[in-house]
């Protein structure tokens, strides 16, 4: 019964490494994403957090995609009018950084929420509620915190504990169930974090990394989208795939400037901003020029991919669209979490849901 938490605690003790603590908002001198632990130590802590949560009676969320059926009093589930699915990362969930163990627990358990499917009482209308309009609708959120385009499924002990589903695994999940009518894809932000990537490979310059990345992301995304399109074609299924450009890096960094200043004046504001910086160091003002250039190059690669896929598959009923709704979105300070200053706040999710709804509404 206690093997799992004891093993996790032992790994945590063995694998944690010291880190120079800092109260400033500069990038902490520790490993990325969770903070003051080595990578294996962080995954061990994740196992401990999930184990303790389970024994305390805290319900852990299934790794299956979250499925929302919007009820109609006179309708049965098999009369669902529309079926949406989303591939994404933490920007499409309720994930945010805090202290190590709570962060790791959320990494393991947060499966949905955010602008796409959050229908919590009192929360702003998410996209799915707007799209349902009182009629039956199914919305599957496959997005996961930490997900990226290029990372392949990893069978290691640590990655299993973290339960991170990257692009290939999210596609696996979509293929394992009914194909949606509308597939939305908003992923690639973690790949674009060139500051972190180059810190792990000092022999690679940021410029070289950014020059090669867009083509690599395009090729990987193409392979995965073809898997879905081929199944839809072979089953005579009509569906529309919309690929969104990355978030507006320039606007996000501009908002970050205000967040940094407010935190400097009062450290109780955005209390986990250092963790947010460590989680995505590329969104610091000094990296704005290269970050904006990289996101534009990735968006261009996505647009070219969508154009090629639409040309090839349209005759079979598979349609592909590119949307700049998020890459042109005017992010502002209030759109970001008042905890880590990195992920979206409730009001930011509401505004993003509205932008997504406007994108989905026929013009």
C-alpha cells in the first residue's frame, strides 16, 4: 500500500539537487519547468504528490480526454449536434505554477478547463458553452501542460508519472475514439522556448535553433495531422481541422513588462512569478526580438502546411484552415494569471474564448 509514496520519497531524496534561491525576477539558476529539483527528482515528487492525494481521498483525473456533453432536456447523447476536439498545451488548461509539489500535482491531474472547456460555476463562458448555445455539443480537450510538438512519447518512469501527452499521444487519443467534426490545434509554445532549449545544449546558438525549428515543427505536425485525415478519409468522415498560430509573443512580452514592474514593487503580487519565468524564460523582454521572429516563422510554416493539406485532402471532405486569431490577439496584463504571470487568467480565458468563437462563427 505504501510502496508508491515510499519509492517516490526515496527518489526525491536521491535526485534533488541544490539551486541558488533568489527573490528577484531574473531567471533562477535551476532546471526548467518546476524549479529547485533535478528532472528525475521532480518526477519523483510528482509520484509522491499523486500518491498522497490518492490516499487522502483526493480524486485524480483520468488521463482520458475530458468529454463534455451539453445537455438538451429533450435530446439523447446520440443526437449530439457538433463534436469539437482540441490539441494543445497548458495555455488551454487551468494549469499554473506555484510551489513544487502543488505544481507537480497539477501537472499530473489538470486535464481541461481554460478557454475551451471550463464550465465551472461562476466562471466566464468558455468556447464550448458559447458553441453549444443550449443545444447538445461534445467538446474533447486533449491539451496537456508541458505538451510540445517535437517531444516523442517517453516510456520512462518519470514521464509516466508526469502523464505528459505530447502531440503524438494526443493524436493517439483522438484516433482511439469517434473523430470530431471540428479539430482545433493550438500547440508549439513549449517548442518555441529557445532560451530553455539552448541552456540544455550550449553548443547550439539561439539563432541556429530558431532557424531550424519551424521546418521541424511543420514536418512533425504534418505527419500527425495526416494520421487523422487518412482515418477520416478512409471512414468517409467529413471534418475540418483548424491550426492556430502561436500566441502573440510581442503582446505577451509587453504585458510581462508590466507584470515584472508590479512584482518588483510588491512581491506579494504575482507571488509565483519566479516560477513562471523559470517555466518559460523566452518570454522575458530581452528576448522579444528573437521570440517574435521565431513565432512569426512558425506561424508561416503552419500556414504553408495548412495550404498544402487543404489542396491534397479537400476533395475527400477533409478541410484545413489556418487561424491567426491568437497570434494577432492583443494580450494585456490582466489576461495572465495573478499567480505565475505566465498562464492565462479567468478573464484572459474568457477573452480568448470569445476570439475563438468569433473565429468559428460563419462570417
